[in-house]
C-alpha cells in the first residue's frame, strides 16, 4: 500500500526519544551553540556522517601512501610488521 502524497511533502523527519536528563543536557548544549534543539540534533547527525566519511577517506589515502612511506622511513615500521628481518636503526 502506498501512502497518500501528503505524507511525502517536505523533508523527512524523525522522532528521537531521550530521558529527561538526556534531553536537558541536549537543550543546554544547543543553547550554548545558539541553536534550536531541532537544528542542534540535525547538525549532530550530519556532522557525524561527515566525520565518518572524512576518516574513511583519510584511511584510504594513508593506505595508498603506506608503501612509499615505509620505503622512505623503514625505521618507522612497527617491529611486528617488518619483513626480511629488518631492524630499526
């Protein structure tokens, strides 16, 4: 069954449940940033998504450069990952 069109107008929304103590803490944090509760909670979710994308991109970048780095700085390779009996200087 397809929901009537009126339910799909505008942006999707979400109800989030908090304990009284959690909600008070979130309200205080939102006020400290000068944001409404709604905007603060929205921004938290978006910021976390962006953080995870950044970390994944940074990890991919580091993996691509790891071999070049290890060749240039063999003394920085952890002993457990060294090959051919190489030792640090």
